[in-house]
């Protein structure tokens, strides 16, 4: 009955799609960030294969996920960056340890494979800035969105 963190597989895609639609609602944009299912399935398969993409699971029930990509810094290709793409825990499981376990697993992956880890939080995210600071992150930049269409 304990929560495990595992690598996502393509078998998770059909569960991930509705979760990402819920994540999309949290963004508060007039158009969803998750569009065409065929494109989304392809993107998810590519992201899962490239990694890191982790699932929190307890007793074969998926609780949440975190995914990112490793890339070179644009100005210094010797710096590898692990950038978080999305982090979502099903609201039913938000007060479990799943989110913290996903974050710690993601951070460990970054320490093993990158020089920097970047993390974004949606305005109003259930993840608090203080939680990231407590785990060694520091604020560096704010992000803003202007919908133009």
C-alpha cells in the first residue's frame, strides 16, 4: 500500500490525456493547451521515450506525474538543463505524499543528468514556492502570458 515512482510508459497515455486536460484547465487560458488527441498522443509517446517522465502509483492506481526534458543551454552548450514541462497530481491525491515524491525523484534525476533544473509554477498552483525553496530551488525569473488571439 505504499506509493511508488516509476517511469511512464506508452501504456499510460490514455490515462495521461484526461489528466493533462485537467491540468490545461488550471492554466486559465481561453483555449486549452491540450488540443488534438492524435497530436497529444504522439507528443506524449515522444516525451515518455525521451524522459524523464515519472508516474506516482499506489496499488496500481496512478496518482500523478511529472515530466521534463534535458537540453543544452542556448548560450552555453556545455550546460545541460532539466526543464520541467508539467507536474500534476490528481486532486483526490493532493494531500498524499505523491507530489513530494515525484518532485524529489525529478530532482534526483536532474542531479544525475543535468547541471541545472528549472521549474515553473502556474499562478495559483497547489505547489507553493516555499516548498521548492525548501528543497534547494531559488526564484530566478517570473513568467508572464498575454493571450493575443
